[in-house]
């Protein structure tokens, strides 16, 4: 199945380059382009893409707010959003992931990593640029809030604890199944149970929760 992508970036040359790059990747097709966040949200509603690829800094509505409107906690049917930017500040990364993004990449990540992020988001997985992962997770681990502390009392089964750690390590569902000697459907069942228990909506938020609750440390 071809993954339909909506691309949003305020620079014409970047949009053109990313469109050419993505359309050259097997199984990926850019079906829409937007020059700002407001247009991106409108197009997303019309096109219902499989994955949205948003820049952080855009006029009218930035990538974080556009992500929140399409994938945030109040969205009944969230879309998969990957954020791509030249800025890797902690504020931008945290903002995008808390808004519901399933991935965060830098524009110099390269075509292979970009394609991997698109495929991961479409499959419900997540990919964060390796260059920012360690520093990002350290900030989540070192900045617990009252809400985060309350989450620590959630009771998980031993197997769910193992799955949390595996997800935080960046393993895919297939890799988790192999490592824990369980079926792929069982992995998916544990993930669904986990997300219900800790009240999150995707794998990125499971990872954030794992670090905030001190179940995993950088």
C-alpha cells in the first residue's frame, strides 16, 4: 500500500526538494503541499493523508500547533504527524512530541532516515533523530511534574514492564516479539493495554512516560 503524505513547509525550495525525495522512495507519495500551518490543517481535513510531514517554523500556525490540532489529546481520530526541522532545541522537540507527533527529524537526516520515519509513523511506530534522542529523554527524566508523579502509581504486569522498556529502547513490534518470545499480536495487545492504562495515544508518548515515571533512565 502506498503511504499518502501531506507536506508542509514555508520554503518553496524545501517543499520541492522533499516532494522529489519522497516520491522517489518506494511506497510513498506526496498527495498535498502546504506553505503554512493553517493551510496544512485545512488540507489534512480534506485529504486525510496517512502521514503529515510538518516543519516547525511556519507562518500563521506553526508546526507544533498544527500537530496539536491534528494529533493532540483532544482529537478523536488523530493523524500521524512527523515533524522535520533545522532547529533541534529541547523546546521544539518537547513541544512537538507532547502535541502528538510520532516522529522528530532534522532536515539533514538524509533520505533513508526520512523514509524510515514516514513508514514508522504510518505503522503506528515512531522515530526520533538519533542526534537529539539522548538529550531529549534526559530532559523528560529530570523534569517530573505533578501529573507525571501521579502516573508512577500505575500498576503494570511484569510483561507490560518489559514491553515499556523495549519500546523505550526503540525496538519495533517485530523486534519486541523476537526478544520476549511472544507473538506479534501479543505485542500489539500489550501495547494497547499499556496505552489504555497510562492514558497515552502512541509509542512516542509511551517512551516519554517511561522516562518521566523513572521506569527507564537515560
